C-alpha cells in the first residue's frame, strides 16, 4: 500500500495497481524531512501515516489533537509486486523513503473503480 507520491510516481515495477484505503490510520504533516523537503538546518514537513492508537498515546501527553473529516480512512494505492521483484522493490523503497516509513502487515480495502468499494 502506498500513498502520496507513490500514487503518481511509484518508480518500481508492479503487476497491478488499484485504488485502496486503510482504516485505523490517519495522515498528518508530522514527519520532519531533511532530504525530500528542507535541509539539516531547517527540516521540512512531509506527510506521514500514523496508527490511530499511536495518536491516542500522543494525546495522553499533549492533549486532544485536531480531528479531520478525512480521518476515517487513508486513501492510496495497492500494488501487487511480482514475487521475483519483491526483494529489489523493498530495497529501492528503503532507499527512496530513507527511513521514513515502517513495514507492517495490515488489512487494505480495494476500491471497485466501477461502482465504489469492493
């Protein structure tokens, strides 16, 4: 599953790409970046996906955080990678994202592009 620039510039081989979404996550401009946006002296902010349970932990220390109408799901793309390409794609993504993501197993929901959700 990918979001943001992965939707329009995947830069890796895939067999199939479909509109999809994940639940129990939110997107926020909370991640500092020194390579995609900004510099070492002045990091920029980039979009990141955060588990809602982690947001709840932050709220215990920082108070209630703002809720947005889009927080019910994170939209993106599901990519099916050929088995023989998985290792090289993961290596490429590790370089491309430069430590800015975590690999995890979660449910994704494919969108039936003809008439809504599948």
